């Protein structure tokens, strides 16, 4: 007859300190056997996160922890595919609310989309309008920028065609927190917006109506220095007000901010803002001629890297400052024709194509390597940005106060670890921790709420 093995019993009472210290110690599995975790972290941080993700659960959790260097992810502002002024409830998706846009992050390691935490209620995003009955042939722009540390929502229009955001909303991925920026000196829309050296820049545009002084004005703000006293600072005004015709992305490269007044292949004008000298200069003719589609640069564009994807041919070119010319890095392809917006980071260019219904990724370091990313169902891309990965959410958990009665010599014995006594028991390896209360050790059994 097989010998019966006693299983540990649990009861909701306190455990004497003397009783807790009788058993042998049992260590928690380290990241790398034979190395302290802080040294193992230094070694594992040199390995590609995609490799760590596929090895084991502990390494998978590690790459999303605050102590691991964050990898880059793709952030997207998405609209409903067919937004209407009077959408019926049957047309809504389960994750829809009154906001016309959705804020998403694509994790390249797990190849999955997740929504960003909800932004503050003021200013409300439901005031943003994408389709207006007076502009049936085009969508109203919603402008945003990425500073390298923050995703910043800047401008949009209301149903009355006035500025929808009197102050910016900035999201910090590492902390998963939103901040509300200071009031703009001149709330505006249809402007040029970009970022450089961690600061946000807006130039030209219109308010509720056209004003020449607003059309020539420009401002800057640093989200990382956001406090009660932070303000938008005025910078040198534009030479004229001809840059308020469209919503334009200002692209930072080589300590300069470059922008044109019309998108695509249309006849256009271009200017370059010198950040250090605080002056506006004419855009080099070669740069202006080759600006034939969405242009983007890496988050810290200190080397002057700037890429354009031709909206007609799909060809990707890199701008060479010294020679004032665009050099082909990826041949024309039908997959990138009709490019809408683009973002660059980590040696890859992400291009919204098919009217914003998909994202084509080009490895600019190895131009022959491309792949596609599907956007969430029922959504289209308004804007793309590359930023550090979002901090993993903290799952809610429950705790039970218990007493552990373990048979002698079992694997469920308590072990001291610093100020606590920890347990590891059962095939699932769940952890229990003892803490001292009124001279006795009380056990806490933690488990996820969805277990």
C-alpha cells in the first residue's frame, strides 16, 4: 500500500516566531544561477529583449520591470474607421467611448496592441472632431509629437472649428502617467508641430479665426520640466504667415527644426529653425525638392538623420546634410504607396499605409527587410510615434492571513530572507511571506485576482 504524504494545512491564525524559525532555508530561484540578481541584470541587459522573452517567464517579467533598460515601442493615435457625427450604438466597439480617438501602444516583443491609460478629463478628448459636415472630403487634423520621453497631444478642432486643446496632454510611458501642460499663449490648430532636444515646438496656425500675429508666432515647452510654474516660451516669429494652411509635422535633425507649408508633392515653401541661434532660415533647395511625402527622424536626431517616404512611389530616402540631397535607402514598392504618416526609431521606419489601415515597417539599416503590422480592428492611423516601452500595469491581488503547519522535512518550510520569512510551496511556485506583528509572524498568501 502506497505511503500517504501529509499536505500542509492552512488556517487564519498567527504563527509564533519560534515556530517559524525551525526549518531550513530555501532560496528563490535567481535570474542566473551562481550570480546575485544585480549582476545578472547587468549581463541580461546586453541580450536582445526578444530573446529573453522566449526563454522563460522570469526573464519575460524582467524585461518589463523598471530595472531593465526599456526597449522602443510604437505608439499610435487611432480613429474609428468610419467615424460619423451620429454613430449608432450598434456600430461601437467594446472598447469605444465618447472619445473620437484611441491611444495605443504596439509591443514589438509580444506583437500585441494595448491601450494607454485614460488621460485626464480636462481638457476633454471628446471635444476633438475628425469629420465635419462642412469638410466631407477631408478629415480635420489632430496633432501630436514625441519628445523622446513623452507622447504629447497638442492641437485639434471642435465642432465650431475652434481650438479643442487650450493646453497639451503629455503621457510618460515609463511611469504610465499623464500630465496636463500649461496654457498655450495662443491656442491654435492647423499649425506646424515638432520636438527637438526634449522640447515641444509649435509654429503658425490659426485660432478660432485667422490672426496675422498668431500665424507668425511660435512657442516652445519642455514636458520634462512640467510644474506649476512651467510656461510656454515665445521664440523668434516666422518671416510670414504662410505656414497656417495645413497641419504640418516639423522634423528635428541636427539641432534644427525643418518644416514645409504644404504636404505631399504640391509646390511648397520650407523653412528651418536654428534652435541654438533662435532664427529662421530658408530650407536648402535639395531638401525642399525631395520633401515628397511623410518625413520623420529618430527620437534623438543629433546626427541629422531624416527620412522621407514618397507618397506616390513608396520609395524611402535619407537626407544628407553635407551634400543637400536625398539618398535612396529602400526601393519603391506598392506596399508603401499612399503613405499617410511615418515615424523612425531603433533603425526602423514605420509608415502608415492603405489610408491608415496598416503599418509597413522598413529596416533602414537593412533596407531589404520589411514587414507589416495590422492595426486594431475598426481603427485607422492618425499619427505614429516611437518611444520607450510602456511600463507593465500592476495586477490587482488578494492576500489571505494564514497559518502554515508543515510536516517535518517537507518542502513547505519557512525560510528567512531579510526582514521577512518567505515560503515557496506547491507545484505552481506561489510565494508566501511572513511579517512580524505583535511579536508573532503572520503569513500573507498573495495571488492574482484573475487566478
